[in-house]
């Protein structure tokens, strides 16, 4: 993903809508912290800058029937195809989204998902079900004796999935050992450190000299598994979420929901939502619908919001019943279908994660969480520098006290300190300016 | 049969509800035959019918008059269905909370011990049932030593009984508050026992009879259930944890074979419910989900009926006996040895801190 100019710079021509269901690297001029919502392509562009020369030469290539790329799988329509448009004069840059789409599809997408929760809640089964892979094929389960001395680890599995020409590099970060010990104090520290590490690495890469191929390992989404056997959130759940809610997008998931009757599911969801509010936990919020969206989409959106936490069931075992095969869990008293919306929220979760909100998750990570981290980091750095200077100043002051009469020392150090601080500010502003200039040079 | 068994004689427990398929020992004349009907027990050396076996009838009458005590403790993380299971076991609202969902669910900061007593009557027999609940167990972030309050409580009950026993003027019937049975609820993760489970059972299996059960087992399919149980049994064996019925207390082959059968199916995978639904024209206790009704008393669905039969219908008296004759005696011996005398000691002293035996 390209890092394009930040807030405050309306880079002309960069304002364009995002594609529906299609992650791409396009920019937006929103201030950090607000997530943009994807809109269908039928919106027309607001032309700000006309890059005539560039576009007209590529205009002919950009019809959807371009020879290099067959008709896009999403049935993208040529904005210039309707009859009334045939005889008007157009510059032709309404096909810009197509170009971006093609470029990004060639590059492929990356997504990092973290799963956290006690062991035995069906995390690996769910991950396998969500992405129809078998990431945990050769997993060896430790028995309790071995696990007594286990600490929380972080394991990463990467898999490349390709569907209809689009490549996704999916990384699953697992946290085995979380919450399993008798004493679980600060067991989330490892997780927090990992997330910070990824941010730090990205920060360094971004501030480095060669920024062409930055690998984005930041965690885009964390699925936190809540046990259905409790009465809502446990103290550990609350602590974990409070520590991590401003570092990563947390999506709470109610695991093994087939052990609950529909009534119980409803009650426990209400309880969990209420507790999340009570403890001020900022879970991932879905971006608001625009007011002119379809009613149907708005309805879906409402439903989605109301189903947090998602009550899921996972299974990779196929069961045959009434002539069709589907993934399910078979009990003596009935069969639970994984993809039946009345049995579980699995479909909703999958659609949200993969089909509608994947890009938004990445954007919020990039704009909000990462920016917070970065601001914090820079602040800490400048504080450290100022403190260093002050300390060396004081030292110098003390040294010179032996030479000069006492009343002179404070005056000197005060003004000198002011001078140093001004210097510091100037330096900072210069850095920012330099970076902006560089981006403008390399940008677009 | 009163629960105070004179320590010199330990007759084979007379349980009126012993399953009738058990073959009676061949004609041992001095042991009462387990057959419920009086009259047909035959000693090979007797020439006529004396009527020794009517002692069963007499004991039964006595029991019915005096009634008996039974104390059960439930231990497990909150939300595993402990209260519901106890209610289902005894078919009445005997647990600390009534089985409504909207109850005050604040997790206490330390483990508390709350006990509730009820008197249940069935078939003319009165039972004073005490259910001891342990809210807060395993719910904190740091659960180190969360079994210490439980261990302390159990030892305190032994201490109470001991004090009564060494009194000069003893009561005719010492009130028995000792915990006869501890149901430990295992969370149905499907993988293996949690560390907390192992620590708890290691510390307490020599102090009280522990019966492990797999809670909320409608979350496991049949294969998962079998696999999980095997894993649990193996782990218990590896850690040297002996749950009730302990192998070392099997008296004879008959006991052994009975208990072996039980041990093969432990831990019981149970489901509790106090709601009734209509299934195939019958009203059954169960849980109704969108894909079917889990019947609590259907042995194909869960092992609740096995647990109930085991605990109540066949081994209730044995539980009490083992508690009295073995667990309590061990405690008593240790206490008397420690002090070299029988002087009552203040109960808040050092001895209640011992949790390992």
C-alpha cells in the first residue's frame, strides 16, 4: 500500500471514491481518525485537476474491454458506456478507479489478523473455517503437565490465497498460552509488545531512506474470543481489551455459540455490550452509512452493528443432509450448520471481515492506531532530547558555578534553555517540511 | 443406617438401593444379603430360618425416622452450570441461586464459600441436603491458591466434627457438616485439563471425594467427547490424581468391577436444565436450540442420568462412608499426632492452613 500525503494537503486530483468491496491504495483527504466508507462505483468523480495529457493517452486502454485485462470479475462497468455519454465530450479520467484497481490487484493485498483468547475456544477451527484453509494442520496439543511452565507465545502463519485473480497474503497471528496459566497477570503484555514492535518496525521503515518496498506487518484486526460459559466478560477479558483497544481494532467474538440457546445468546450479547460500554472499551466501530445509501444497505449495517459480539461456530467437517453437503457439527440431537444465519453469526463475521470491511480495518489501523503510536513515539523522543539537553545544561551550569558568581548562573541557563527549545522547534518543523517535500517529489 | 459407624466394625455397607442385578455373595451367613426382600438369605450352616436378615428392614425403618445428611460441594468457574446441575440432580431448587438467568452475577474478588441447606423427602425418607457453593473460584486473573479457602473450609468441618467427637458429653447424633462429595466442573474445551484443574485436584483429592464432571457438554460432538474424556483420564493418571471411586478402597471383586465400569466412563459429560419441553409426546427436561432439543435424561445425549444414578442411587452411602472412615480418619490421625493429645485446639491455628495431605 502506498503511503500518500497526509491530512491537510488536498492533493489535487487525489480525491476519488473508493471501490465497492475492493481494497485499493487510493487516497483520501480526510483527517486521520475518521474512517471512510466504501461507496459503489456509480458515483461520479469531482474533477479537481485535469491531467489531460496523461489520461487521454491512456484513455483508449482504459475501456473495460482492455486487451491486457479481460472484463473485471466484478462486472465493472465502463463509465462512458451509456448511450447519452457517447456523443458528449469527456476527458476520460473517470476510469481512474479502474486503473488503480488494476494496479493494486497486480500488487496483491496483505492482511494481518490476530486471534486471541483462552485455549479451547475454537480459534483455530474458526480461522480455518473463515478462510477455508488448513493453517493448523500439524498442531501438537500440549497436555497440562507440559503447559504448566508455558508462557504466552506469539506464532505467525502466513498463507497466500488467490481467488478470481486477486491475491491475498494473509497472516494469522496466534497467541497460544494466553489465559491458560493459573496466574494470568499481565499475560497480555506479550501481545502488546508484539503489536508495538510491528508499529515500531513500520515507523522505522517509513522514516528510512528506501521506502519502496515496505512490508506492512501491522496487525489490522484482532478477534478476541469470549467464552460462552461465563456470565459475560471475565476480569481478564476486560483487562486485555482495555490494554489493547487503542492499539488494534478489536472485534469481540462469542466462541462456541452452539452451546447456548437462542435466548441465552441474546442475553449474553446484551450483557457483553453493556459491559463493554461500562468499562469504556473502544472496540472496532463500523463506519457510519452515508445518508443516501440504499435502505437495504442501511438495514444490513444496522443488523451488523447489533450483532456484536458475533456468536460463531466453526467447523471444517462436512456433513451431508437432505441432499446437500455443508459444513456443520453433528450432535445426537441435531445438526448445527456453520453457514446458516439462524444458527450462528459466522456468515456475518466473514462478510464483515473479508467482503466489506477489510479495507476499512486496514485504514483505521493505519490512520488511527498507527498515527497514535507514531505521535506518542515522536513525543517521547523529543521529550527525551529536551531532557537530555536540560540535564547537560544543568551540568554545565553547575560546573560554571564554581567559576562565576552565583546570581549569574540561573540567568544564563534560563535564556540558554529558551534558545535551545526554540532550536528544537525549528529543527522539528524543518524535519516535517523536508518530509513533505520529499513526499511531494515522490508522490502520486 | 445412621452415619456414625462404630469404628471397630466395618460391615459391608447396606444400601437398600443397590442395583438388583448384583449377585449376592454366595451364602455368607454373617453378612446381610443385599437383596431387599427379607427372608430368603440362606446360610449354608443354618438349619432353619432365624430372621437375621430382617435387620435390613430395621435399619431401613431407623433411617427413615432419623433421616440423614448429605453435603455436596460444587467447584468450578462461574458460568459452568453448577447451580443448574445441582437443581437438576435433586429435582428441586436447592442451589444458592434460583435458576433464573438474570441474577446478580458479580464475580467476587476472592473465593467465597456459601452453603444452603434443604430438607428433601422422598418415599418416606428425609434427607438434609446441603449444597456448598464456591463463587469466585478460577475467575480472577491471578488464581494462585484459589483453592486455599476451599481446603480450609473442608478442614474446618472435619475439625468441628472432631471436636464434637472428643467431647466428654457427646451428642447422640453429631451433626455432620463434612463435605461428602465434591463435584468438580471441567470446562469443555475439548483439548485437555487446564492447569488450574490439575492444581486443584492435586491438592484436594486426598482430602475430599472428588467427582469430576464435564460441564455444558452439549458443546462437544460424540467424537470430541470420547477424545476429551480419554485425554482427561490420561492426564489424571499421569498426575497421580485419584478421584472417587478410589481404586485403593475397593473392597472386593464385586466392588471393583462395578467401580471399574464407572471409572471407565468418568468424567461424566453432563448437561443440566430445569426447563421442560415436549419431545415426541413426552415432557422431558432439556435445552431447546434452533437445531434440536438436548434431552438431559437421554443417555444418548449426555451422561446426566449416569451421574445421578451413580451418585444418588448407588453410591450415596458409600460416599459418606469413605468420607467418614477414610478422609476423616486421616485428618483425625494427623491432628492427634501433631498435638500428642486430644486437647481441643483453636481452629484458626496452623492446622487449617494445611492443604496438602
